C-alpha cells in the first residue's frame, strides 16, 4: 500500500504541474505555419520559462498586437518596433531589442521591370502589425493596402493584386518557404526598406519582473543560437 501511495504521489499530475506563472502571449493568427515565427516563439518560451513564466499563446486575426496588450487581452507581445507611441504609460518594454532586423521588399520574379526606386508608381501591401514599416511607407508617400498576415501579403502578390509586399525579412521569407507556389515566384530585394528593432512589451503589472526577464533573455541570447537558424543572424547577441 505504501509503495502504491508513493508512486501516486510521484506521478500525481498536481505535483507535476509547473510552478511557473502563466503568461499569455499574443501571436498572429496561424503563426505556426511560419517557421521563422516558430523559432522566435521558441526563444520567447525558453527565456520566459527561465524567468519563471509559462507562455500561453493567444492568437488574433484582425487586431494589432500592441492594442492587445494595451486593452489587457494578453500579458505580453513578442513584437514591438516602438513606432506606436500612444499609451506607453500602460506598458513596460525591455531595454534592449531581441532582434535587429530589416524590412525588405518582396516582388514577383516575373516582373522584370521591377525597380525598388520606383515604389511610388506602384501599388504595395504590408502586414497589419508592422507600425514602423507603415510609417516609413507613408513618409515615402507610397500607395499600399493592409494585409492581415504575411501569408495574405504573399497571396496578394501572387495574385497580381499588388506589385510588392513589405515585410520583416525573416517573416517574409518564412511565409514564402511555407507557400510552395511562392518559392520560385517571389524574390526579395537586396537593399533594405527600413531597419526594424524588435522588442518585447508587457503590461505594466510586470514592471517588477522586468529585471529577471531581461536577465533570462540576455542569458539565452548569449548562448547556443544554432537552433534558431532562420533568425540567428539578426538576434541581438550583444545584449548585456
């Protein structure tokens, strides 16, 4: 009887539960289709786990990620380019970016006359949550529509509804590699459209936890990053 009771206690689901605190993270709808986003989420999950939190994913389809954290729908968002300036008093943001990456121009390979210098004359698209890219496009007086996701933007391009699509390099390439018909049809510009730093932002209630969260991210960013091959080159390895 004692042996049976001991085994029950050892394998009890209650005792086996993590002692970490759940933390809801806002991610794009169907994010799992994009290998680059999956790598980024893996880094988020590992780092936050080291800081004492278990990530619980909450997806969205039409709402901006920044609005999700402002409205209290989620505890944190993994993507914040700091271009949204309203309601900053309601959130806390890590003091260093996780990624230092670029927005790139994606276009059809069969468009032999495409020239990145002539975007003003063309119709483009960009993903909903890329506020910094949106602002840069408006500064350049570009004509564009808003895509609900990177996959939506790639589809608009494949369907000849737009001439180009602006997206974070890794995210755009991830969407292309996950869309068989796009692999040979879509090209990426060599010249960046804009530099984009990517931060993690949390609800203000996590301010007291920020030091341990930052320490956990620094540890992971200075560790073995070969398990993140798609985003490795732009990860902020100098975070200290």
